[in-house]
């Protein structure tokens, strides 16, 4: 039989365990198609890649095909009314190596990246042959 003292001790132990579990992992925004992925993102198409590194907010775009066309990336921000606004453009092609640019994104709001071959997508959620990430933030 439990006494008042042992139930209080058990309650304190359970509360301490719950607090430890609740603070052990950072909050992660989860998209239906991206279960538990942190903020680093990489997009790939046959002609190139577009990568976001959360540490430093660095975007890197790479043309991987010597086909005379480049790859084009865009960063979009979803406003509070639900529209997407393009906040940055990236491109690479015609030279060796990749191009990098820092763009500070915040914890508030949602962002998405697009990647296309031969030209910009012009919209946040393009279809084939372009691709896009799910929404994310830091």
C-alpha cells in the first residue's frame, strides 16, 4: 500500500523524468513528407544540387552537368497571409566549382527552396522538371 510520502516521491520522480524528456530534444517543425528532419536541406536534380546549411545560413548551388545550361535556385518565404514571396535567387553554371551565398533566415515563418535546370522556377511550389523542399525554418 502506498503512503502519502511514497506517492509524493513517485510524483516528483515522474515530473522530473517528464521535464528531462521535454527539454532533451529541440523543437522540429515536421512536414508530412519530412519526418523529423532538421533544418539542413539538399535538393538534387540530374543537372545539379542546391543545399542549405543551417549553421551560418549558407546556401550553395552547384552545376554538375557540362551541358551548357546552368542550375537556378530560389528561396521563398511564406507570409502570414499564406502567399510566398521570393527573397533570394541563386545560380551556377559555366564555371568550375559551386557558388555560395549567405541569407539570414529566422525561426519565425516558413521557407521553401526551389531548384531548376536552365531557368528560374518563378513559383514556390513548381512541378517537374523543377523540384522544391517542404517548408522549413531554423
